[in-house]
C-alpha cells in the first residue's frame, strides 16, 4: 500500500470530537501514514500534520475512517 493515502475521518467519542475541533480544525481529511496487518491504522491530520493518531478500525471507540 502506498503511504500518504487520503482518508476521511469521523470522530465518535467526546475526546475525539474535541481533538477534531482543536487539532484538525474540523477538517475530516487525514493521511494514512501506516497500516498494520492487525487492522490498526496510523493517521495524520491534513490540516495539522503534527497531529497524529491511531485508529483500530471498526472496533475503535474514538474514530471511524474511510479511505478515499
């Protein structure tokens, strides 16, 4: 998989919603930095590349993402 593929993220938890507003400036686009074989995905904000976060895929309580 080529790195830096775009993904659209959606915050689920209150913590993620706060991070979405403060660190991502309400921009749902993020870059896929790494994708592990166990389904865990490492993402960075398109608006703020210094904000990085993990998503555990469909089981993640904080984030949902969809590759675009």
